[in-house]
């Protein structure tokens, strides 16, 4: 009954919802630091835009998302025809797989990284080569090069990487790309771009695209803009590539409210600044605690941190939920003693630290 590839697929496991934890553990006050969401929520401008257009949801959205593409084109100095809008980053990842992969083609990505690379590629019939991170949690670019064959079609690079939060630097990425055949599609997943771009060593995918047309740069409004529930993301590439991807994206893939919320959020620099300042403060609070307790962590360029709590992550994860704190356990990615923790408000971060301290040391 099912495609043969279905037997190879494991479903993506999202973080537990607040409602699930409340029901399971009879806890009322829940702090969710599992899904890298913006603790400030969306911009007030975005909320106002949603409210103003809610009465018109009986009308189809603009299938071309022209207003949003034009605004992104102006901000990033690219041609609007180089931009494709998606219903969340995972739709764009799916479109990339559907556009390029033939049965038997090979794709390369890091392990651990965003699970959807493997799911979408395997479903289309690709052979997936998942290469373990190096000891310092970097993409194994030397291994990537050795893994390339005449069937290699696509390379995914998550930068900053999820779940580790660290970056491949400008030098590291460009040194790798100069040795990669031009016909291979390279997808740079920059979902956390706004958190990382302030580091001078972080590469800007749009600059790479200028000299390497067979590059796709993915970004999203889910993280920094606080629109995760609206499912709105975008990618930059050559006009030739976006034209082909547009053939299969769906006529009205980006809904009306999401498009307008994204446009409005781009005008709210104050919300962006407040988000970055809060993220920095929350991250520092957690790192100070980890340093005090001698808990190793990966230097983060995102709104989450990957920390070694020196105990079984499944047990710690369960104990934290009983205390009303939801995180992501590292055993899901093969790091049994690690947790991935999103930044939160000052109060949420302090509650996590208190709950973790009680779990580990009392």
C-alpha cells in the first residue's frame, strides 16, 4: 500500500506541548524551553496586522506573496525573483528535495542536525549520507568531501547547527565550498541567522549565493520574529532555481495572515532589538550557572544552548517536566548526557536553573 521509502522513515518528534505536560504531571505553571520559540512572542505590529486582516480570511492569499518578496528583496538587495516563500522552513526543505532529487541520488548532511533533511530526502528516494560531527561539534567537511560521488546531488549545511547551536565560520565554509563541484546543490539552513550574524566570523549565505548560483539559503520568521505558529519562511537562490521550485510549491502555500504578519514584523526593529537583548541576557545567565557547576556546553550562536548535565538526559528531562520545565533531551540525537535548552524570559530562565539544580544536586 505504501511507498517503499516509508519503511525507512522515522517521524520527526517535536517537543512536548504545555498541554501534554500539564495533563501528564498535573503541573499548572509550565515553562517551555524546548522549541526555540521567541519568549517575547510576535511583534505588536504583526499582531495588529493579523487582527486587521482576520475578517478577510475567506479570500485566498496572494499566491505569489509579492509584497513580502519585494520587502525581503529590498532589505537584502536581491531580485524578488530570487526569493521563494514557504509555509515554514520544513516546506522549503521538502521543495528542495522534490525539485532536485531523483531516486538513487545521494545527499550529505551532518549528524546530528535538523532531522527533516533526512526525512524529506529519504522519502523522495535519495541515499542519505549522515556524517557525525567532529569532536568539537563541527560539520566534518573533510568527511563531506570524501563522501562525494558522481551521484551526489545535494549537501545540507545547518549554520548555526541545530541542536548544537554553533557555527561553521566564514573561513571553514568557504574553504569547503571551493572544493565542491559547482553542479552540486548546497543548501545553507540559516534559520537562526539573526542571532548569529553579529559575529564577524559568521558567513552570510547571500554573499555566497552571489558567486555560487547553485546555492539555496533558507531563513525563517519562526525564530527571531516570533511567528512559529504562522508557518512562514523564505529562501534565496538563483532565479532559475526558484522558478523550478515554484512549479511545485502549491498555489496558496503561504497563508494570508502569515504573509501580512511577516511584512509587519520587518518594520519593528525595536522588537528585534529587545529579542536579541533578552536572548543575550538569558544565555549569559545559563552559561554563568553552567560554568559555576562545571558543566560543559557548546558555544551558542542561537537562542538555545547544548549542555552536558553529566546525567542521563532522559531521566533529567522527565524530572524537569515534573517541576514544570520542558526542554529537549540529548538522547534523541545520540548525546545521552546533554540537554538542548531554549532561552526564555528572565523568570523562565531562573525557573529552569532552579529546577535543574534541584534535579542534579539535591
